[in-house]
């Protein structure tokens, strides 16, 4: 009985170590990390656009 139990525990241990399934909890954590990024990305792009236009205008006026 003891040998059987030890073999069973060893199999379960190996199964848990090699389990690379994508679980629902993993999905929820990914969503929670990506929501702020998706919400803030449009604002960042607007800021990058205005700063790029500002640098372009500043470069043009420095030349003249």
C-alpha cells in the first residue's frame, strides 16, 4: 500500500509541475493588467502627436 501511495504522489507531483494550461485565473489577471494600458494608450498617442508637432514647429522657427 505504501509503495502504491508513493507512486501516486510522485505522478501527481510531476503532473502539477508540468501543467502549463492557461487557466481562467490567468486570463483574468491578464485582462486586469491590460485594461489600464488600453485605456491610457489613446491619451499617450495624443500627447506624442502634439509633442511631435511642437518639436517640428520649434525646429522650423529655429531655422528661420
